[in-house]
C-alpha cells in the first residue's frame, strides 16, 4: 500500500474529540517541559517498527525529552486516589505517521515514579514504561527542579531546572511548535501488531522555556548516545486535562 504523508487537515482532524467513544481514563498533565533535538530522518526511521514512518518538519526529524507532572490519574468511574494518582513521568519520544497519514507519537521510553502506573501502562497500553526514583519541586516564582533516576541502573540522576519565560499562547498551525506539541495519537507495537491509542485535550498553551539545567542521559538509554548538544527547541506548558482512550488495532 502506498504511503500517505500527513497534511495539515490530518493534523487538525486528530485533535477533535472522538465521537461515540468513552474515555478509558482521565488524567491531568502539568508543568511540562518539551525539549527537542533536530536529527536526521534516517536515524529515526531505522528504529521504527514496520508500518511506521518518520514524520518530518522542513526535512528534519525530532527527538523529544519531556519531563512533567501526572495528576488526578484515574480510570473512568473510579475516583482519584492521591497516593497512586499523582506522580512524575518523563518520556523520550519521536514523531511518526502510519501508511494512511495518521500523525502520532512513538515512545522509546517512559519513566514514572509510581510502580502501579508502570504495571498498568505496560499491561493495557503496551508502552515501554520503567520505574524510576523521581522528585520535583515548584517554587512560588515558578522555578521547577526535577530529578529522575531509573531503578536498576547505576547511572546518576537526570536533573532539569526550568520555568516558563513568557505568556502562554496556542501554537499556530504549520509551525514547528504545532508539529512538536499537537499530537493526539500514540502508536504501540505489541506482539499482536501495531495499535493506536488516542488522547483528547484542548490545545496546549505553550511558551518558551528558560532551562538552566538539563540532562540527556535518558536519550542515551533509548539508543541515542551522541546528542550532547543543547536542544534545538525548549518549550513549557502549564498543562492540560486529558481524556485517554483504549488502544485499537
């Protein structure tokens, strides 16, 4: 089957709320730092499973590192329980599309501080979650100090210091910011074959991030050891409320 590249209509279509489907979970994503590195598309393509193709902006692929706060995580019909509903997560990701031109996210890793969340996400969403020691504080001035260290590995903690540096705004379609953050489909590749998961939320309010400390160790763990240079894009979002839908084949 010929491959179809996603166009702007495709990208806008997937941020509409799904009709006739009930969410499997509700989540809040808060204080997100989006760090992105411009990379050669071929480097990404050779890491992808059959059926997925690297998505590009002006000829470049992008590798992302996203630390953030997970809040009020709960299945539908079940109330949030703070000891297990609030935790930290950091993901390493890139941007892809399928043969039909559906744009989405491919995750190389997702580190989380809540072990139950790791087990559930691996079982039901078929995603490469890892349990990590994580800690974060946000002071009254908006400065966030965030650390993560994957359990079972003898590696130093990754440390991030960041805050938003301007007024939040919505990303304009066809811009790099829109390409990087406006993603509503994830792909997973369990033994049964390629699956998609969908999320819905209002468009991210985003602003430039002031990042005074960052660490690329999680990129190296994901198989990208040579990205020691500063990120090409650094964005901050105060966050969104999210509906999460079950995987579909």
